[in-house]
């Protein structure tokens, strides 16, 4: 006998069947249950496969510094690759634009580092491969970005590495960003002398720090500057990137004494007078600064334009513009030089002060006569030599106007240290 089934009931049963089927499918996907017939054999098999794979994996453990995804990374100490329980077989490092970075694996095969300093604000990718004692390979990859110029600072220092300078040459560092944490930065700067002299650093501003001993450097000594500023936070979010050691040698002790009253310069070495030279200092209207000044630059010939230092006429033009001043040596940032003078009458040297504030010595046009006083003093002077100017009637030059910190007494100098 055929029984008629209600359509709604049939559709409802179909929905229930579908739902039950869905539950069964979902249950199977979870991998739960203890009935082997419900997937237990498969699970056990997979566990065995995973365990076997783990047993075959290399024991070598590679570590890349900095960690993958790092930003503001050091340009000196980043991209160090090390391995334990194995040896490195290959390391490659490339910048984002595909430029290869040279580097070397250590002799024992346990480390690698770049051969040189990295670039700032650059993304690098490192790939490393190592093998364990059984020859099984391990791999590691990392990508990082070095610190940007906006988030880093450097210090430009003088004198240059490897140079020989006079006894008055301070170590002067000019930072390209304002330093707010002077203590942290000064702790990363160490200046020492083979003479054993105490060296103290003095902050002239948030961007300049000079370092010197109480008295001039000892002749023949060597001075070492250690910059350990890499990663030092000099201001909020601004980090140092320098990590280097440089040094210079101190030459003979030469100090020259300019007397604007007698209009003579006495050149001494190790306290003994070696030459006296007639000079012409600043006129009564444009007196030369007094004080101890350090030669910071030397030019066989240079241009001197009065407009650059405030000496202008009614039309705004420079009161003088000499394009070939011979044997010029800078004594201040503001424009004080000791230099040869070919345009003045020979009779002024030793008898009259006529300059706009510089110290003039008799010389010839073209700087080609080695027998002139200007040429002799130029050839017998070096950067870092001291020129002491006296009896001009003007004020003492500011300690930060050039490399002239010797015009500050030792107590005040030490008071300007951040440490």
C-alpha cells in the first residue's frame, strides 16, 4: 500500500539530514575522537612523519642580528651572523636595490660580518646557510633597515687622523644635530695622550665640544680619540652612528708672540727664540684681537673680501677685495689671519699698524719668493701652532671663535664638561 507523505515534512527531514551530515563532517575535520576508524590511524601516521622529520633536521642554529623587521639598525654592528652546533657555508647580504654587500666568514666558520660600514636609511636582506656535523643544512633569513639621517647624528672632528699638528691643537667635534643628552654623548667620547696629561671636554654649545689638557700638549706625544657613539641616543629618537678610533701626533713646540706695540713677532721653539719678524697689526680703528690663537687653516694664496667680515663702504661693497693674498693662515672663525702682504709699503712692517685686524708680514705677489718673512713663517708653521697676540688695546678673543679655548682658564673649562 502506498502512503502519501506530506511535502513540508519531507523537506524538514531533508534539512535535518543535511544538518546532521554537516555535524558529522565538522566533527571529522576537528580530528577529535578516540575511535581509530574516525581518523586515529591517519593522525598517528602524521605524528610519526613529523617526528621523523624533526630527527633528520640539522642541529645547526643560525642567529642574525638585528632581528628580522628591525628599524633604526646600526650601520656599524648590524648584520652579524653567528651559528652554534655547526658551521656557516654561505652568507649573502644585499640592499633593497640589489647591491651586494661584501663580507667574510670567520676562519672557524662560526660567524660572518660585513667588510665595511653600511649605508644609512637602507633596507638589507640577509640569507645564511649552515650545516651540522652530519652535513645537514639549516637556513635563516632576515631583513632590517638601518637608521635614517633624520634619526641619527655624526660628529665632524679635527684634527684629521694621522696628521702632525702643533701643541695648541684641541680636539674639536661639531655635531650635525643638537645634542640634548650631553652626558650620554660625552661618555662615548674618550681623548687620551701618551703624555699622561689630563684631558677634559668642554661644551661650547649643543653642537660643539672641544677637548684639551690644562696646558699645551707635550711635544712629540700622540693623542687618541675614541668615538663610541654607535647607538647612543644624543637627543630623543636621534642616535649616534660613529664607532672609530683616530689619532694624531704633536710636533715640536712652536709658540709665536705678536706685540702690536713694538710691531714685532718673536717665534719660539721649546722656549727658545728662533726668529724675530717685523709685522703690521690692526690699525687703531680696527684693532686685532688679543689672546692665544691657534692656526686652524693654511692657504698658499687665498681671496680676502672685506664684505664677508663686515667691512663695507657706503655702497655695500667690500672696503677691500684682494684675490691673491699670499701665505695666509687662519686664526679665528670671524676672519683673523696672519698672512703675507705685498700691497703695503715695505716701510710699514715694524713701524705702523695699518690692517683691518689681521697680522701682516712682508711678502711678494704670487707667493713665489721663499726669502720673504711671509713665506718663511708659512713654511715653518703648522696647523695647531699657537700665535699669542699682545698689546693691541682690543678685547681678548672669545674661546669659541676658532680653536681658541686656551683663552678660558682651567676651572671654567672643566665647568663646561657634562661629566
